[in-house]
C-alpha cells in the first residue's frame, strides 16, 4: 500500500461510487456485508476520513460537508482563485464547500466519461472504432481527473498529510487486506 493522502481518499470515493452509486446505503455499519469488494473500499474510506479528522457523511461529502471552511490554511488557495478571477471580489473561506461541490460534480461527470466503455466486452466494426476513439480521449481526460482529485484533496486537507499503513491500521481501523486480493477472491 502506498502512503494514503486526502487525494487518494477522493479517488477511492469515486471508485466506490462507480461500484455502488446510491450514497444513502453507505451509511449503516453493516453496509455491503454481502459484497466484500465494496465492503473493503467502504471501510478504507471510513478509516481515511477518521485519519483526516473528517466527519463520515458519504451523502453530504459531494456537497462539501467535509471541507473546513474556517481553516486559514486555505488562504493561499483563495488568493490563487482571486488571481484566476483577476481580482474577483467576494471570494471567502465560507464558500469553499460550494467550490468543492462544483468541482466534485465536474469530477463525477469526468468519472462517468472515464467509465463509459468499461462494460463493453465484445464489439466490432464502427462500434469498436467508437470505443477505441473514446479510449484515446479518456487517456486525455485521466490526467485532468487526477488534477481535480489533487485539488479536492487539498480542500479536505490543506496540510497535505500522508499516513503510514501501520498508523492507518492501528489507529484508525483501516483494513489491512489488499483490495486487489479481495477483488480476485470475489470473482
């Protein structure tokens, strides 16, 4: 396992969201008991939220509920945004949750594009050509999605902390199992 960060937390949120779209079912402690691949991802997300000091609220997360709009470490980000807006007025810490929400919605749409051909097992002719083209375009979109993940991660954790596997497992209940191993076993 690499050293997880808030950026990784965002990426993993999108991964689970793609596997289990209705966010409301993520809340109960017994969510996904019958589906180990989803379950381990959910437990990892909960543990990372705890490590980052975020309230676990998967339904509110896309709306920016995890963003601390009082954290003064965001000031540099606001200065950057004001520069982007050419001195735009009215950029305030209290609006960072809305900023997160808009960026999250954009990233959700990017995720839908990146997953577009994911269910195609066999095709030919022009349909195959279309999926090949989409795959090429998605290669261009993937770095954009990663940039958005970095930005969203910085809004969750302006300090950019990383965590060791030991710390996550022993202090925050992070499951030590490999997601890949659980996925393979489930197949």
